[in-house]
């Protein structure tokens, strides 16, 4: 759902700017006012992901709301004066929550759902019914070890998004991996080694 929405937004943005070039519609003025709604929409898709990704949803919706209030004139204070204190509070809450609920090295979760910005994520999954998940890395990376996991059915699907970052996933040698995507200033490398 998130990838489809991102594609649809890019199509709409491209069409809007193309119409402006032909002087059919002044899309730039509309975009300058309503661009924060893109962040809010992307955050909303994280709430409906399976499983829901509450952390990225809160970040994207919160940032979108702050920027939208600024562009509409409801907030006169500089956006950065608002964002940095809120960001510090959010990071502090996450640190407290992660300390209280520190994950064990091998997790039994059927789904992986991670969003990291300027940081990394590393985990080992030992689930006997792994179904897939979603990983988003922005200026960061992730390492997922699935070598001791077993699939819940015939297949599992993982949605990986990397913006100035990357993800490395290790799987059992008998798994068949199909990697498909749209690399922009990046690449996809499938180095799966199968058993004879």
C-alpha cells in the first residue's frame, strides 16, 4: 500500500508540474501550500500496514502537521524551533521504551516492522511461522538474520525502502529469493547461495 501510494503521488506531482509548464494550471502555488499533506498521507499508510508501524506514522504525521500549520499561517514561530524540542522529547520516550522493553537477540515475531532514521537496526529472527514485514531506513541501515526462521506458508514478502541507506537480509540456503524493486541512486544485489 505504501509503495503504491508513493508511486501515485509521484505521478500526480509530475502531472501537476507538467500542466504548469503548459500554463494550464499553476500547480506550484498549490504545491507550496499543501505539500506537507504528502507526509501526513505517508504516515497514515504506516498505520494501516500489516503490522502497523506506529513510530514512523507518528513521526511523519507529526512533521506533516507542523509544516502544514506553518504553510497555512496558523503557526508564526519558525518550524525548526518547534521540531527540535519535539524531536528531543520523542527520542527520549523511545530510549525509555527501548530500555524497558529491550529485545532479546532471537525474536519469535512473525512480522518484522522497523523504521530507522540516522541509525541502524540489527536482529535475528527465530520464528517458526515467519510471514514477512516492512523495513524503512533513512540515512541508516538494517541487518536481518532469518537463517533460523521458518516460513508460515509457501512464501513471505518483505517491503524494503532505503533512502541514503541499505538493508542486508540473510536467509537459509534452501530459500529461493526473488528481489524486485526500483533502485534510484542505489541498487539491489541478490547473492543467495543455494544448496546443491
